[in-house]
C-alpha cells in the first residue's frame, strides 16, 4: 500500500471525498467513544451536600 496515493486504485475525486467526508466523521466518532469510555472509568467527583432548608413554624402551617 502506498502512502502518497499513487497506485492506490482510487480516483482523485473518490480519494478527496473520503478525505473530506468519511475521515472527519470517523475521527469524530472515535473521539466521542474514547471520551465516553474515559469518563466512565474516571472516579466520580464527591458531591457536596447543600445546607438544609429551614422552614419556620409560621411558614410550615
């Protein structure tokens, strides 16, 4: 397989379409999948409890 595209058997138009359409889609999907796997493996951040809401006797009636 030649890297420079010569002798690959693909027409220049097809090669251009692959480079401009398919490759960006595949890269985007790969990065999204990789990000979701990394976030699933990372430690969850501790959640801070908020201060309890105090209700006065007058408001609770």
